[in-house]
C-alpha cells in the first residue's frame, strides 16, 4: 500500500536493514535471476484492472449526472477563472494560464487541500498550482515515482507490494515488497530502472477512484499485507485507489498527471525490512529510489551523493577517534575522550542559554513502573518502542522520553499561578527500542540524550512561550550555520483528547508562528498523538535536510496527570498547558549532523583539537610543554607533539588531524616567549605572544567561531 505516513507511523509499519555501502558491511555477490511468479501476476493484474474500471465507470456516470453549475476559481494573485462544477479540473485552469504551466504543474491545492490535476473541482474554490521547485511538487513527484517503482518491481519479479512512501528525510522514496527468498541488491537495479523507464515512456495517467472497505478487500484479496492494513483502517475512512498502467494500488494520493513527468529515475540502494517492524513477521525487501523531471538534476544529485560519502559521520568519527559502536551494545555508542569533548560542549552551550532564558535543570529517574506510561498514554501508543522488563512481578520500562517524569515533578506539590511559567530542562538518558535494521550511525540509536525541556504555563502565556522557544532555536541554528524551515504539524489519525482542544492548540501555535515573523507551512496530519507541533527542518552546508528541533503543544498530558495550579482566586484550580521542546534534539544526532556539516573541520569553540604545540627540535621541547601547560590551564584543548619527527611532518600531521591552531616553537620563540602560529587550512603563519594568543582564543570561544 502506498500511503503518506508520519515518521513514527513508518517505523511502526516497517524497520529497514540497510545494506548500503555506508553501513560498512560487504555484500556477497548475488544472482539477479529469480523465477517470476507469473501465475500471481496473471491472476491479480487483470482482476484489479477490471474491478477498478467497473468502479471508475460507475463513478464517471455519477459525475455526468450531477449538475455542472458555473463556479468561480480564485488564483493566488486574486485572478478569478470561470469553470463548471464536477467538470473543470486544475489542469484545465493551468492550460488557460499557459501551455508551459500545463506541462510543468505537478499538483494543485484546492482550498488548501492537495488535489490531483485531473480531478474535477466540486465548487467555488481557491486554487494554487505547484511545480517541482516547491516542496509540494517535489513530494508529489517522489510519491508518484514510488508507484512507478512499485509497478516495475511487481512486473519484473511478481512480488507482493506492501507500502512505498516518500522517505522521511524528504529525498526520494522507497517501496517494500514480499519476494519469498529473493534478496535484492545493486545487480537488480538495471532491470528495475528499465521497468520504470518503460512506464514513464508510456505516459500512464494516474487515475483515482473511491472504494468501500469491501471493494478494497475484494480488489486486494490476493495480497495479505494490503488486506491487513485495509482491515485496520477506521470504519469511516475514505479509501482511495490509484491506477497507473498495469499497477492498481491502494493510496491516499494525490499524484502527478501521468508517469511521463518522471523523466529521470535511479535506484539508490536495497535493504531488508520486517513487516510492521516486527522480527516475528515476514521479511520484506526495500528499494530506495530518487527521481527528477530531467536528467541534469539527477546527475547533479548523484554527484552530491558521491561528495557526501566522503563526509559520512561514521567515517569521520573513526578517523578523528571520536566514537565507536560495539556489537555487544548495538545502537548505543561509545564516545571516546575527543568525542566526549564535543558532546559536553554542545550540552554546555545549551546550559548557558538555559541560565539566560529562565530554565531550571532537573534530574529524573531512568525507569518507571508501567503504570506511569499507562497514565501518560505511551503504553497504548508507544510501548512497542520501549524496553520493558519485570521487577518483583511488576512491569517497568526504561524511559523513551522525559515528559511523564516532569509531570510527576510538577505534581509533587501545590503550584501557584505566580510560579508559571515553569521551564524544566533535563539531559536524562533515554532508550528507545529501535529495530536492529533501523539503526544508522548516530542518527538512529537506542540510547541517547536530548536537550529536552517542558514548559508548564497558563493558556495566556502560550504565545509568548512558543515565540521564545522559536527565538532560542533561531539563535542556536545561526551559530551552527544552519538555515531552517518551519512546519505546523496538525492532528494525526490516532490522537488523544477532543477535537475542540486540538483546534485550540493548533490555533495557539499559528498565532505564535505569525508573531515570530518567519515563513511557515502547514503539515497536515503529522502531529504527535498528544498534540500539534512545530517541526523545524534544518539545511546543512550540503543543503541536506534534517529534523532536529521540535516544539509540541500538549493539552493532553496535564489532563491525564490531573495537573493543577491555584489561580489568583486561591480556591480555584486550573489546568496548565505543557510545551515540549528541544533545540538540538538528540545530542547524538546533532553531533552527527554537525560533523558532516563542518566536513570534520570543527569551529574553534566546538573543536576537540583546538591547538597543538610542535617543537622544532629537542632543545625546544621544554618550552613546548610549558606553552601547552599555559594553554591547558586557560581552559583549552591542547596537545604537544614531542616525537622526533621533522617539523614539516609534524605540521602536516596536525593539519590532517584538524587542529585549529598549530603552534611551532623553536629556540627563538623560547627566548622571546612567543609562538609561531599556523591556522588549520592556511600556509601563512604569524608570531604571537602567549597572552595575545589566549586573547584570540577567548574571542573565538565567546563569539562561537
């Protein structure tokens, strides 16, 4: 099934076992030959097409019978176009504007709802059209390309398709399918790409029908995976099915007009996955792909991937002796002394801001009785992602997040409105039970720490508090050199609480975002189960996008924990609002992102190797050690190279090790109390006194250079 799922939903359905080169494993050569299940294809393809066409014919007849009254279509610039209800499509309007727009528009938005270009309009509306240069256009092309990939996989291997969304990082797509004992690898990619090229050449239109639950089950009765998901859908859920060529697929949509828009298609890697993330379920194969409207953009992206491989944080971390992972504790990383310096510095940076911004740091337990998680709702919604165990015949769980513990801390005594807002910050260790195949360096781990904080405030304080958090995030990301995008993620399909509370929470966040003054977009249906959130997507130096900071408004946990504070009328009790927020997010994940962002060249304030003293000869070793001691006592990370190698070799080794400052000393420097200073990436050098050098270090540290 092809659905737009949140990151949490995707993890719930599947967990990947990456077989890519970046996962540092070597694949054995595998044969590309595999007996195609022709009987399966010959049975299911014609059957699905026949049912699809029958339903489509009935719905088209129904559309024809409806009154095609005149309607007004308002464009973003205020222009109003005339159309007819149940007849005029966004593609018709694009054609009226220009031929070029009709040939490049991928998707439309009708009254802020994404809408197929070929789907008839249903009344007066606002219409916006999107090309590939927009987020909505890119997402739609990649979503539709997953269908093209699914079609190629099904036709080539006779597999049973499962799900195939855009990737959570927003670069490309994947499709999971069941192949029996076949394991896919790079050798299969030419066949898959040929199938995708064939589909694109045929310009297969994406056609949409709505079906009942019984019709959906009949259509996909030969695929147990899809039947299972259909059965899990809410009774009142509108089920839609799309067809492109021989592929008929259960999918929310919407899609590009036809497959010819996928002019450049490439398989990136293969992996294995468990159905619904359970090691006790079927083993699937996953193929990741990327697509573009032209070959030039694809070529540029593939060149970017090659460049990015050089700066993979796992390679740089090993090279710079920062961290490692051991099979005896998968997903839990060891930070070596140099890596610990960076880790601690990141936390110190946040703690300094806590002091300035009115946060109070606390420490909470690592494990709790499962009764706590039942109260919070995590036992029902998140237990599969927790590590649980029995103690004296009672079930306990390692905490995957700090919020319930902070609720207990707020609850432990009577609170007054005069205390609010209360901002509790916690660097406690968290554990999440990620499937082994989903683990990926420092970016997907089982043990981690967050710069986690929870703000308890009154409803009247929400706007100011959310705005202050956004300003905190903006401050930090400017220092790191990130640009970022803001998205308001609204109520998901599975949620706690009532609609009125959700509507108020979402409106409060909209007000705060508008007050913050930066552009933001709506991300419908991707909020947390307990409340809407603002997702912050950062772009690094290589223009890659990452989800780091988050800001979530929560009316549910305070209600579930019966949190109260006394109002100005002491006899009256009121419920606080809870704001979940993180700036770095996972410290491990931010560490990895920054390592790749800086390409291993840490800025001075964050560097684990700030300076090294290199004596020219044995005679100047004593002075070198004296200089090292002075710099160390001033609070900076400094080493001394007192090996018997020649000075040119010492300097070169120091440059490769990414020391920010290389301090060369000889008898002249020893006599004058100075050092010859070389910067990491420059051949130029200057002579400074120790006092002036330390003043320069102080400036760079205070200004985060």
